[in-house]
C-alpha cells in the first residue's frame, strides 16, 4: 500500500511539474513574441534575449536578488573596480564589454570545463553573435581560442608553482576536459608537452 501511495504522489508531482513548465514556456513564448523582429537579425548589435533592458543590467538590487549567481559575482567584481555612478553613465555596449571582461579576467569563467559561448551570452543577456564580436574586439581571438589561451596561461603557472600536482590535476583544475585535451592544446601553442615544458622551466 505504501508503494502504491508513493507512486501516486510521484505521478501527481510529475504532472504538477509538467503543468508549471508548460505555463512557464507559454509565458516565455509570449515575451519573446513581444521583442521587435528586427532585433533578431544576425547583424543586430545586441539582442536582449532575456527581455531586460539596459536599466535592469545596472540595477544593483535587481541583479543581487536574481538567481543568476554568475551574473551576481560578475556585477560585484565589476563595481569593485568601477564606481556605480560611472556604470550608470555607460552605454549598453560599454556595460556588456565591461561585464564580459569581468567574467573572464576576474571571475575566471574559463576555469569551468565545457564552458559554452551560449552560457556567457545568456549571462550577459545578449546573443552568441554579439559575444563573438566582442571577443574579437577585445582579444582578437574567437571565444574558444581565447578560453584556451587563458587556460594555458593559468596552467603554466600551476606547472611551475604546483610541481607536486599531476598533469591531469592541472588540466582539470584549469578548465580542460581531460589531460589528453590539455596535452593537445598545449602542444599546439608550445610545440611540446606540458611535462616537457615543466622540465624545461624547473629551477
């Protein structure tokens, strides 16, 4: 009897979850339909996929009360180096560029294995096309290329400073999916393996 009761409760919970998700998708669809069609153009400078405007991006209370932990951390790191009144006077484009640099250079999102361009675009409230454009403007490399460059720079420091750590540990702690990927990317940039490079730079 207990098993039947548990199964019944489980089915009811599943149905409730499904209803809530359907309602959410419908609500999201209605919001998306409200976005002007021209904003979906690939040539558009910035697409507001989250439905927020520039004022929301710089509203401290709204950001801090949201569930987006990455955006919270990025905002806090950003205002640590830039006065809030200065941020308020920035254009949407300038804010996005600052937030992107904050995510990469201060929050070090490149340390997350499997990080996708879409995740960064969603966090910033824009589209992947515009993030790609900003990456080229700021770093002169594609998103994946620049993530690997930062990962390699961090890994090189670890190869020297964490000599007791294995190559695999260093690979995983610096955002690479595996030691094989780390070796492959490292060799592309340095024409040698991480182990050989470490040996060449030992005291």
